[in-house]
């Protein structure tokens, strides 16, 4: 049976139609069964630069276990949205970077054809990525958010310039109260994202750790802290406003101040495709210019 592949994109980036066409050409040549996310298919069907006349691609709104591979095409934001389709299905996925930095992407647009061909032939390795999930007390709000995040779960102030207080407990033991704009709970994957921008450390993706990073803290002694990923983190928020925001990667919801958030490691992982010659260390040097020094 041919490989069954799902494709998701947002089509926001300039000239991305060129690379979308290249992807379709490779998949057609390899006789892969291609399924395109419904909204993305509508977007690309309206683009005159794409040659879709020869193909009648079926669409999907949800994935199931019958898919062998999944490709997202865009930037890191597209990857973070695409995982809401993959969920706990254990489908290997690869991001094709047609955006700017594309830190999470496995495939660069300049090497698209060769990289996709290799992946279709099974010439890749898997990088297991841990996720975060949350519980909400009192309940009743769970339907506002898909209950997992690859990069981070963040609590942040809403509709105010005033700080909030984030009372923080680790395994039910009081740690501290952060007077700040908010608090980021980051996975190792997310350590190179929002947490890094707020002064957090970089973790290797396979690390069994989480990071707590305050956002613009007013405590001079409040610094990011690395904790075991077996830790249950409880957050209680208070402030001048009656509500605060919670984000899971790119998804945001508003909660009342009496809502208590509990964050912990998800019971499943994501299988991120990585080409054999690539590594996290190489990506750090190439994309974040790690240790860049003219003496080197």
C-alpha cells in the first residue's frame, strides 16, 4: 500500500506557493496518498500559481491512525498549530520551513525535494518531544483549549498594565510568588522560544526537565529555574483585574482569578522527524548563532 501523508499549512508567507508546488510534485512522483487539511486546501485552490488540475486531493479535518507521515509547511507557528491534529496518534511529522527562522522545522526550503524524498524512503531518525498538559480547578473551562502544548504553557496579565501575582507550588510545596507580567512553564523544545526571550536557559530536547521563567519580574531575585519534568506545578493568579490569560503555544483563553492551573508533563510524546545528519547542536549554531565569535 502507498504511504498515506497528511499536509497542513497556513499559506501566509511570500512565495510559499513555489515550495508547496515542489512538495506536491515530489509526493505525486512517489505515488503517495496525499490528504490536505480542509482550510489549507481551500486556500491553495484559490492560488493561480499552483498546478492542482492534475490532482484531486482529498481533505481531512481530523487525523487518525491510518496516516504514516505528516508535513506542515510554513514557519514554527504552523508547526505548533499542526500538532493539534497529530495529538497522541504517534504520527511522525516534519516541518518544512518557508518562513524566517524555522527553528523547529526539519526541512529547509532550499533542500525540500531531496529531504522529502529521503523521508519518504525512511531515511530519518525520530526525536521524541515531551509536551505539557493542564488541569483547571474549578472545572468547566476545559473546552476552551486543546489540553496540551509542545513549547510552553503561560499565564499572563490581561487588560492591564499592572503586574499580577503568580503564586507557585511544586508538588504542593510553596516555591514563591512571582510579581510579574506572567510566568512561562516551558518544555525543553520550548526552551528556545518565548522562555529564551525572557532570559531562560536552553535545554537539549531529550532533557527530562521543565523551566519556570517569569515574564518581566519585579522581584530582583526572581530568576528562571529548571525542575524535573515529573513535577506537578500549581499556579494561583491574583491581580487588579478579575481575569488573566492562559496560552498553550498559540492558543489563548481567559480565566477568572479564582481558577487554579495545574501543569504537568503529558502522558504522550510527539515524534519529530530529523534527518540523519542533523542535530540540535547543529541547529543551535546555524540558526541561533550559538557561540558565534570571530576568533572561532
